[in-house]
C-alpha cells in the first residue's frame, strides 16, 4: 500500500533545500522514511514507536504527527538521534 499524495509545502521545500547541502543523503532518507515508517504506521497499522501524534492542539483534523525516528545516513554513528525533526499532517481521506 502506498499514499495517493505526499504534498510538501513551500516552507518545507525551502528548508529541505538548505539542509540538502549539509546532509547529502537527505532525499533518499526522506523517501525511505515515507516508504517505511509512514506506510507501516498509517496503512499497515504497525506502531514501532517511531511516530507519535501531537496531542492538545485544540483541533482534531488534520491530525499532526511527529517522527521520533528519522535516521539520516549522512550523520554516521548517530542513528535516529540526528537532530532532524519531521512534523507532518495526515489526512486519512
């Protein structure tokens, strides 16, 4: 199962462009994150504690999530402790 659309906001693209210069593997890492973490959590229903919903925002829709495990291969030896934070909205329809 895959997602119908993955939409990146212009602000995200701008930040991603800046980070690509420093972290060369970021595009591949993001693609793997979408394919593995997001599909497992949202499509397969498997929770490996890599993604958590952000509670207490005052609205229910869209649901906002934070990726706790986003590993960047360019930062060798640190694993999921890369310091790169991914926050996204999930629209289930």
